[in-house]
């Protein structure tokens, strides 16, 4: 574990990104309210706020979902990873304001409980079979937004380490992939809701471009990783695995190698080559995307640290990642197939 969460220190852009986030919210929501209020003076304040917050929330959700795959494909985006939690909290707050105001506007004045009304109000009005023309303009789009908000709430509530420990890293990660489902629901919420009355091709084009970019980036990043997993680490028939050339290694950074479907990180540190596991003991962060700071491999997500030579977190912490012996021959780096014994310094080239 990191001493005082040090890893974020290498992300000097962190505060600037947070400041940019606050500015973005002011400019996006305030700008929308002022510009629309001036050009359409008959639209009251309520709709201006619930539309402005909705558009800003959608933009932030799209940006947040793009950061992960971008960082996996290009390290220059890695400093943004740390800000994802702040971005998520701001996005969830904006979406909640939008949901609260629309619920008050459209569901607070009937006999039914407003929360029930979100799901039940359409039942009498919407009958897809009765609409001969295939008109979808009355599709119950609000429940889609409500389910998305529920999923986003679940993500926020389980982001704490308590849930990671109790669910286990595999289930926790699977659960958090639900955020893509929430995103899909929001896209449908907008397409089947406001776009049915707001027919301008500009809005439809923006929604299509944004959502295909987000889903496209996820597909591209996982395709690249799967291809890399297939291509790397050709076994040379012994207990050693040919990992990479010495010239592939960069001081303080990792080269990723996949062995039996599991990623390993090969590091160059002070002229020595070390091989370790690539999964952080905290929340399964990608250690190979981090770097070595003060002699320790530093996770890019929240800064937990491990010594490259024995995989041990520096005192007083006792987490450990596996390490693998390494060997260098003719400029080629080999790593052992099996991990060194816990706590033991792996021999290295
Ligand atoms: C209980 C949950 C929700 C309810 C009841 C709800 C309701 C609505 C309603 C009634 C509209 C149409 C407003 C109008 O006439 O312009 C709308 C639009 C919209 N909603 Fe939601 N929504 C919910 C959740 C969400 C969430 C979680 C998001 C995104 C994070 C979202 C994003 C949007 C967007 C981007 C629009 C289009 C804004 C515009 O009018 O230009 N909504 N929502
Ligand atoms: S420090 Fe949190 S996942 Fe590595």
C-alpha cells in the first residue's frame, strides 16, 4: 500500500483537472441556462435547469467512460484516471438534480406516488400495438433514465473498498461494468424521449457521434488488449518465457507480457530488469500502466506501492504482488513461468 497515497503526486495535473471540472459545470450549465433563457424567454427556470444539468451530466458521463480505454491505449491520458471518481460524483449530482426536478415537474401533482408514477404513468397512454404507424414518440423513456440513475447510484455506493473486499475483485469489476449498461439506457432515454419532439438533426447527430465514440473506444481498447495477449510471450520450450527485447524497456516504466492469459509487467529500474504481476492488490488497478516512483512500482489508480525486487509494499504495509525471476540473453529478456516464493527477492537480470 502507498505511504500516504503518494502515487497521485506524479499526477501534477490533478488539481488543474479538478478545477477544469468545476469550470466545465459552471460554463455548461450556466451557459446553457443564460443562452437558452435569452433566446427563448418563454421557457421557465425549472426546465432550463433540468435540461442544463441533464446535458452536462451526459457530457461528463461520456467523458468519464472514454478516459479508461484512452488511458489503456495511450499513456498520456493516464493522469486523468485519478480524477474519474470526482468526475463521477459531480456527474451523479447533476443527474440527480435533473431527475428530482423532472420528477417534481411531471409526477408530483397526481394521485400516485411520484416514484411509482415514473414507471406507471405511461401504461395507459403507451400501447405499441395500437399505434399503426409505428410511432415511438410516446415510448416510456423516463423509466430508462430512472433505471440508469439507480445503476449509477449502485456504482457510487459500492465504490468503497469495503465492497471490494466483500465482493472480491472479480465480482466488483463485473458489477462496475454495469456503468456501460447505464450509459446505453441514458442514450435510449434521450433518443426515445426528447429527440422525439426536438427533431433537429444536430441533436440526433451529436448523440450518435458521442455514444458511438464511447462504445467504439471500449471496443477498440479491448480488441487491442486481446490481440496483445495473443501476440506476446512466445514460450521458448523451457521454464523461461521470451518476454521482450531489452530495447523495448524504458527506465521506470513497464512492458506488458501475457502468460497463460494473465498479464505481467517487466520493469527496468536503475539498470536492472524485474518482472511482477500487473494486478494491484487494492482494486485490481493496472500496475503496468503506472511507473516507478521512489523505487516503488506505483499504481496509477490510487497510488498503492510495491518494491519491484520482491513485490512487497514498503513498511508498514504488508501487501504483496507476485514477482518472477528474469534472465537476459543476447539483448532478449526472459521471465520465469512460475512466481518466486512470497517475500523472496526474485533473481533478476
Ligand atoms: C428518475 C430519473 C429520470 C427522470 C424522471 C428523467 C426525466 C426526463 C425528462 C422528463 C426529460 C425530458 C425533458 C424535456 O422535456 O426536455 C429528460 C431528458 C433528458 N434526460 Fe432525463 N430523467 C432521469 C434520469 C436521467 C439520467 C440519469 C440522465 C443522465 C445521466 C438523464 C439525461 C437526460 C438528458 C441528456 C435529457 C435531454 C435534455 C434536454 O431536454 O435537452 N436523465 N429526462
Ligand atoms: S491503488 Fe487502487 S487499484 Fe491500485
